[in-house]
C-alpha cells in the first residue's frame, strides 16, 4: 500500500471519528441545555406561590391598617379577595413543596442555593399557616372585643416584616438559581 493511500485512509477515518465524537458531545450538550431549561421552568410555580404568600402578608397589613383607622371594612382586600388568596395558597402549597422535595432543581452549581430556597419556602409556609393566619383572625377578634393592645399589633407588624424579609430572600435565591440555570 502506498504512503499517499494510507494518509488518505487515515484522513477519512479521522474525519469520521471526529464527526462521531462531535455528534455525541453535541447531543449530550443539547440534552443538558434542555434539562437546565426545564429546571428553570420549575421555578415559575414557586414564584407564583411566593406572590400568593405576599398577598397573605398584604392581607395581614390591610387588616392592621383597617383596625388602626377604625374602619368597619378592610381598606384594600375585600372578603372575596381574601377567600381567593387563602384558597390559592391551600391549593398550591403541596405542588411547591413537592417540587422542592424532589431536588429536581439541584445541580452541582445550584445545590447550596436550592437547599437555602427550600428552607426559606418551608419557613414561609409554616409562618403563614401557624402564625400569620391565626394572628390576623385574633387581631379582628381582639378588636371586636376591645382587648386589642398596641403590643399585640407591634408583634403582628414584626411578624409581617419578618415574612417580608423571607420573601425577598426567596426571590433573590430564585434569581440566582435562574442565572445559573439559563
């Protein structure tokens, strides 16, 4: 076999081999890119849930404002809006907690952030269920009985501010995770 024929065969084989390797590597990169896009899409329901949590915090603030101003009805959120917000939170919480529990958002780069987001969302959920909602109805009850104290209102205001800070932290974590995933 001549030297030029051997060089031509090796050239063709090298071209075929590099083409196959490029195809496999490109296919893997595309799958990974699609996986990251899907993970980024999983953040949308979490953001929507956080908006619902914000609404619940806003409702507490509205209740406090209404009572301080001695108004008979809420200032910003009517009873129908309050009902819808409560129903939304009740319906969506399991979905959000499921997404977080699945660890599907975790990649090597997002592990710390997703863990922190998970802890923050769970804390917000617990605070809303076990402190904010009871506190809001207790404020109304104490106000109707004439036993509402300034100290109780200040505690409710501190709870509102704390949940607000957790919501801001959650949004920040989502922004950081999105930046890494996209």
